[in-house]
C-alpha cells in the first residue's frame, strides 16, 4: 500500500476514541469486497477532487474542520456501520444521532458535508453517497494535515434511519478503562493494533475541559489528580479548567505539534503527556499489549502512517450498505422523499 505525505498542516477538534475493525463477512454479513477504489470512475470521476477542494477552501477560515470531519466518520461507522446515519436530523420517525451523548454540542462539520454534497450534486446528480463523502473527507483531512494518504474504497449507500440509542452505547468514552474500551472494540471485531494506530489521530485537534477534567482534581474518587498525568501538564490544565469553571476551556490534544499530523502523540504518551484518560491508558496500563505498539509508533513515524492508513481503510469497511440496500441521499440531513 502506497502511503504519501503532504506538508500542509491544520488543526481541529477530534474528541473521540479512535478505532477500526478487521472485517469479517461472517461477522458483519457484508463483504468489503463490494467496495472498490474505482466505484465512481465512470459516473463521477472528479468526486475525490471535489471533496478535497472544498475542504481546502474551508480550512482557510476553519482550521478545526479536518479533525471535525474525521470524527464524524468514526462516530458514524461505530453505529450500524458506515452508513451516514450520523448526518440525519430529527424527524417524525428518526431520533437523530446528533443528539446522542457523544455527539451533542460537540460533533461539528455538518455544514461542510452539506457544502460538499451540493458541489457533488451539481457535478454528478444522485451519484455520490453521503457515507462515501465522510470516507473521502477523512482521507483529505488527514493528508492535508501532513499525514498519510490512502486509496479510499467506495460504493457505500446511505441508511434510511438512525440509531440514537446505539450511538449512546456503542461509541467508546474517553473516561472508560482500556479494558472496557477493548471489550467494546472486540465485540465488533476490533484489532488492538488498529486501536492504537487510530488513537494517533489525536496528534491534532483540540479538547474541551469536559472530556479530561476528571483527571485534574479527584480522579476516580481518590481526592487526587490522575497519577499518570505529567505534573507540568497538570498545572497548566488546572489553570484552563478550574474546579468551579464552566468547562468550556479548550486545549491542544498534542502539546508539541498541535496542528501537524505526526507521531508526536505517541512520544507524548511516553512522558505522561496524553491529554485524555483513554489516550494515556494506552501506555500506562501495566501489562497491556498496547505499550509495545505505542513504543514502535513513537520511534517510527512511517510505521505509524502505514498502520493508520490501513486502519482507516479497515474502519471504512464496517458493515457498508451496498447494492440495492439503503439509498443515495440527495440531502445528507434527511432521507429521500421526507
């Protein structure tokens, strides 16, 4: 697999436990072989370029958008597979995943998805699915941030419904133990190497106090901060997120190169500078298989980039709707005819 690197950097909000799946047709009932890299070659050959150009334009005024878009793809694929269910608004028959705990008041970038969809509809009406837009936007967001590029497999179709309850239960939390997160991943075929690789997307982006303040003063009811949090970082975070504050403070996920997609996320973990509990656990959980993977990615950025690209492909293969299943939404916010 070819992995390339581009020099442009951006930042963004990417508060999510990142992961991926090793796909099994027996487990998911859908073979990833139905997706392919040339799906739109005859019907919308410029689809990828249109997505990339739109994101490049938005990055000029919204440096967070890259990580926000990749976060939408993760949160979509975790719930009923990569079917763009996260994009649906509330309706008479749909309880939107946008209002689920992991997404409410934090998921963003929906307007950019709409802009991309409008551009694609102008070029190729009724052809490119919203779920494929999320997959293409994720690759563009990472490669435009200096990270790897990969060949995006295409051919997903869009769901006819959403699963708010599934979004509340299936998306791992930054407050969970590594064992709980690993169990959630294993339940859907997740691989530990993919888990660590995709957690590396926290090499860019921002986090609000609410997703890490549990570590700052009274960790797990101990009356003390999280002992695996670097004391210098702790002091800084306590200033940003005081105990009686609003919780709206924001800080960088990666202290060293906050706007670049690189492997510094992993070297940060080695010095207890992981921001989220779920980040630092990858290196600080005694006996965990994740420690050796963190160490290898910290010492070899090319290895991390190759693993990340492959893991993104794996994640994008989670239970896609293909063939005559689902539909190609004309408006990503609602099912056709509604």
